[in-house]
């Protein structure tokens, strides 16, 4: 792309023969797919094992429900519509179409070549139809909602055979606080390669669209700090302000010790906010968000385990609004005001227990049987698996997600950074202060620490 506004045609070899052969084997039940990009192979795995999409599907289903919309969503939809319409003429001249869809994969609008639009309508590549991965498997829009950055899907990389004549690239716009998708922008062509500049144009469009979201998030951070300051004058309880994703914007001295974050240090910018590393706090903040959206006067309470506490700590959560829009919560420690937080709502699609775990090695996807995995470890933004095939990067965005996938199949969370295969524990070592470590039965006999809060669960699981 010579600049941010031009799309130029290009010829390219799509390599559909190799991919098609791999696709044919994979839909028949094989797991090894050499020659297929890891992103695509992992998406195929989700389509087959998790979503169970029929690869013979010929058209997308009707979208049955719309997600809750916020003012930020409306801004994103309007901005993406403007950008899609501004490039529609150029895309149309190349025989392509450009679409905007919401976070469920429901197409909201499309522009482009009339003949291609008519052909797209035959597969329901049109407004009001759903193109999420759980609806139609691997495709530009749906797979972009599951990944980060531009996602090109070419020919036989599509999960459904009926879509193998399409070439597309999508990218999701994500909330700058929660990182949840808001919308997706997509360009697709029929039996021809995408413009060379398509992916860079998509990335630029999303960057420009997120500018107002970042400004709004910084303003909301300042409002949260102001709400925290006002609340501090009315109560002596340990207090913290967290955003809607559960990240800490500011905490007083006592709360900062409980959360393991700097004291009285405002983090207004969403990229600089503190991650307390407490899954229960994050879950509570997100649950509070759902409750407050339904009832602005709602106040709730629950208990969490803080790193320095031997017993659960009671917390009270009070939503904070700005101009009628929820921006975060005030968390008071040692308080139990309001209703008990309800159990987290179940997923939109029933969870299927995994037969395999997906990992990556170099440019290949590795499918691991569960007994091959000794333990999983979180390091920074990555999850690593200690396996019989060595140390591999897991194809999961977080240890929390992997923990949920492995619930009730013999794995246990023993530390905020570790999930272990109970059947692979060889020895248990007790430290001088009573702390536990697990000696695994892998070749180096690696040791995994057990946190104090998880020690009772480990003893119960091992009948100690």
C-alpha cells in the first residue's frame, strides 16, 4: 500500500492444492496438517472439535440475537461504515466486496462490486447473516474475532467447502479496556487474490477507529480516580478503583498490598493499568459490569483470595458511571455490602471437553493427547506446556481459558501461574514453612509450586 487510502491489485499463487488436500484429510478425522498455516490449523481444530460445524454447510445462518450496544459500539460502527464506504469504489473495481460485522459475526452492511455482491448473497454473505466461527467455521470475519491483527483466509483454508472459492481478510476492532471484540472489518474477493495492500489498509482502518476509544478510556480513567478520591473521604476501608476488565486504576496503601500493585499511583491510560493477577477479582468485576448494566443502583459483594491473606477477603463492589455509561467499579476490602454476586453466566455455546490440546512448534500445529501434558505455565502473555514432546507454546490466550477447558478432566489449578495434570505428579515436597511443591514425572522431574490458597484443593484432589 503506497498510502492509507489506495488498494492495488496483485497476482498471487494461493496454494489451494496443498491446502485442499490437507483440508480433505482433516475433515475425515486426521490431526496432522503439514503445509497449513498454524492460525488456520488451530481454527480448523476449533471448527471441528469445539463448534462442530458441518464442513458441507452451503450458507451462513440467520443471526438470531444482537449483542448489547454501548455508545462506543455506535462510534465504531459509524467509523467503520465510513471507512468501508470510502474504499468501496476501489474494492468494487477489483471485483471485491467490503463488509462490516458486529462482535457476533452478524454482517451489518456491505459495499462493492454488484456482481460479486449478488454471488455473495447465494451463500448469505449479506447483512443479517452470521459469519462467526461457531456458525460457519474458519473464515475471514469469524476467525478475526478469535485472533488479533489482520487475518487472511484463502480458498480451501475456509472450513466449509462451499466457501473455497472466496479469498478474504478480516480484522477485529477491540475494546481498548476489556480487549473484547466490538466489530470486524472484512474484504473478500471471488476466485481472485486480494489487493496487496488489503491487510495494511485493514490495520490502518482499525488503528484510526480506535483513536477515539483510547481518548474515551483515558477520560474514564480520570473519572474513576475522581470517584475513588471522593469515596476515600467517606470511608476508612481499604479501597481500589478497577475498570470494567478488572484492572486496577488506583489503590490505597492497604488495598495495594492485598492486590500486589503500587500504592496511590493513578494509571489513567488503559495500556498502563495494573493487573493484580487475581482471576476472582477479574471475574467479580465483569459480573458486576453485567449486573450494573441491568440495574445502575446495584451494589454487590463476594469473597476473594488475596496473595498475602490466609483466609478469603470480603469485598464490596460499587459501580461507577459517567454520563450514564458504566466505566468501572470501586472495590472496598473488608466490606460485604449489597447482594451476593451470582454465579457467572454460562457460555453461549456448550463447552466440549477437549480430546487434544493444541500447541505450536515453529510453523506447525501440534495436537497433544491430554496424558502427554505434565503441566501448563503462564509466562507474560504466553502459556507454555511441559509435554513428552518438550516445552511447547499453547494455542490459548490465557491460563484462565486453558484452566476452564481442562476442568473436570484431571487437571487442577495449583498456583496463579500453574495448572497441573494430577496423574503426572510423582512426589510432593513440603518446605520448612509448610509450603508444598509438586515433583512432576517428566524427564527433568520439574517442580511446580503450590500457593497457600490452592493447597487445600491439592490435598483434597490427592486424598492427603
